[in-house]
C-alpha cells in the first residue's frame, strides 16, 4: 500500500492511504536515506509504502520503503549535535512567522532558516505576525526588515489573525500546495492556522509574561487537509536553528544578494572576508546590502551558535 505520513510521534507514524483512510504505522529495522544521519528517518510529508499486519484484533501498518523526496527541511538535532532532525518533507511553501517581541525573532534565526530553505529548494514567505499589537517603533522595525528581505526577493506579509488581516492572501498562496508554518513558540502559528481553517480548532496557549516566550502547544509535526484544496504542516515551536553541513564556499550562494555579486569578485572562491576587490564587501561599505545579513553570514561561516546578540536593531544597524 502507498500513503503519505501525516503525523509522527517519534515511534508511531499516522499514514493516509490512497483511499483516504488513516493507518497507525511503525518501522522495522533502520532506515538510511542517502547517508543522512537523522534522529527521525521518516518525516511528515514523506510518501511511503507500507503493509498491514494483524496484531490480535488490530491492524498495524509496517513502513517498508520511503519514496524519493522532492525536498526536505532539516536542522541540527537539539540533543545530538552531530545528527540532524528532519522537520518535514515534500514541502511546496514555507511561511516563517516573525514577531518583533512577545516573543522576539532575531535576524540570526531568520537568516539561518532562509539559508537552509534556499539550500534545500523550498520557497519561503516571511509573515510578520501580530501586527495589531505593535507600537510605532516596533512598526518601524517591521518596515525596516521588510525592506531588507523584499529587496532580495522574498515575499513579506503583515498579518493579524485577530483582525483577519491578509488571511485571504495567505490562503491564496497556499491553494493547491503543501505548506508549512514555522517559528518560535508563541509567534502565533496555531492561532493563524485556526484563522485560516476554523474547523481545525487547534489548541493555543498564552505567552509567558516572565520569559516572553510561548508555551509549546504543538508537540509533534502534523499535516492537515484544508477545505480550500491545500494541506498545512503545523510544527512545534523552534527555539534555535542550526545550519547543517554547509560548505563554506557554497554558503554565500544561499544569500541571494551575495550570489548576485560574486561574479564581480576578483577571486572565484572569494569568501567575502578580507580578500581584495571583493564585490560583496564593497556593496556592504556602500550600504547596498544589509549589515545584519552579513553578520549572519559570518556567524554561520565561523560555525558560531545562534545568539540574541545578532538581533537587528534599526537604531544602531551599522554598529559592530
């Protein structure tokens, strides 16, 4: 039998077959996919082949094969730094939810995520969420960040689930696609999903006032069929995003504004550090590319962990 994985709990997989029926499945043995050392060999969105086996009065599915993936989104495993965690597979579009505060989303996180989705060929839309809750200075920061990312080709939307702002625009982008919502805990993923499809009625929780962080309401990635010919993958909140196995000479290619300039660098293998006649460094000095993006590039290049120090502040952008 063939089906698609709709939910993974780590040990059990809920698979929808070609007739629309769901089956609880497990795997037997070890799955290795093209050398990927992953904590979860099977992910939500995977196309699989499975067989049903009788266990007493129950039928349990056993996954035998994973079909080739069109793409997948992967990050470093939280507890096992040398392994990876596949967030989802076969994704057409990702919506990265960003909030300026409550909780804050830092540019280091945004850029790491965009590097990964670009490397794995997944289109990404930036969603500036909860815009109804911001004061003037915070609105200015949103506009500033939108200018940065729209200039390098990313679609940016200002959204409010409570005021129904741009919900239809998101639904239009999602139609006929498998989409994924990603962001820190508390950025409003579940509330936004409920605004898009109220019948799902997913659980939400309030932000922790003490730490300005969200409570983890989604514990496992799960895919849902929507009423307007679309599918959505709801994911657990991500605290940080570790970039996986990125060759240092290819890293700049995943920053579109760097890639556009590299042909003008003196050296083909320019790392945009201290090399002479570097077009990226020249553009940086001329304020044609963002300092926050360049800092993110250096941070990933040097193998540093993501830190709050790298948040963009519109009032001191050129410092550092």
